[in-house]
C-alpha cells in the first residue's frame, strides 16, 4: 500500500500493471507508485535488458519494446498472461533530433505517440477484459500541453497527443461493455529529465510559472496520484475523460 500522500493511500494488491517507458521520468515514477501500492508491475524500455540501465529495475518484470517497431509491441502483448492496467507512457521528443514538419518525421511522431498506443491497447484488450479489478480494467494514455496548444517545433508531437484524446474517447465507447475504462492524464511542465533544459532556463520556465495559478512547476507525484486514482475503484464511473495536471496553466485567460 502506498502512502506518498499524507491523506490518501492506494492498494493495488493482486493487480498486474504494464507501464511502457517505465525506466525513467514520469513512467518510472508511475511504476514505482504502483509497486509501492502492492501491484505486480511490468515495464518496457528500449534497451535489451534491465542491466543496461543505471537504475535498479529488479522490482519489475522487463520487456524490450521500441514503439516504432510493431512486432515488438505485439510480442510484449503476447508475452503477458494477465493484465489489469495499461499505462501508455512510452515515447520521446523526435523534435530533439529532427524537423517534425518534414512529412516523414511527422509520420514517425504520429507512430511514436499515437499509433503505438492504439496498437498495444488493442493487442492487450482480451486480457484487460478478463480483469476482476474493482472498478474494472483501465487504459491510461499520457497526454500533454501539446494536446491543447500548438507548440513551435512540435509539429508532429502535438497532433499525435491531440489524437490521443480522440482515441481515448473511441476506445472508451467501444470497450465500456467489457468493463474497460480508458482515460488520459495530460501533464503540464513536470520536473523530469525530459524537461531539464526547459526548467533550467529561467527565460522559459519563469513565464510558464508566472502563468500557472498554483505558482509552481509540477513533480511526478502530481501525475502519479491522478493515474492511481483513475485506475482505482473510486473512479469506476469515469471513462473517456482527460484530466489536465498542470497547476491551472491551460485555464489561465
């Protein structure tokens, strides 16, 4: 049982959770939160073995999975015999190495951040439908500010993250009768290695914080708590929704 928050705790004993991209950043933090809450946690990463990472991943079952390789996505889904919760988190900012407006790179960004999520969810659907988890099985997609705003340099990432919202609604409607709930947690600026350059530049992070009503940047536990709540029995009548975890950034006029 996890007690990361002073006035709430979660118990996922007996649940099996798959967190893609669970080796670093938000994914690693979500995986750790589920593990502390008693779940059996499976993670994926791009490297061949858990030993190839600097962090201790011994608490988890590990699979290599590149979201640009459909055969690896299919292999991971086939290798899992039981699944209650799928967290579609894996991805990377292609814009850090390529121009996403280029049609080929745009297509890659859509494949990385949208098509891979749909493929893995569909491949895992039959196992999720067998879940006996209180509140039903869950699929969570990780959205972002790019789900709502046009962002310079993120010409493919933004449309993919926007598409994730539509995919979520479609899956929620289609799979509701199977007691599978599908939601998005869209994160704002969170203190992770992915945002390190942004956070370390006061000219960028300063105006962002100033626009944020709650007056601070996010930490991974801000995301973890919402993810665990949405996959718990307390959220058993919530599906097809997007929860924005951004300190109020998107609603500031």
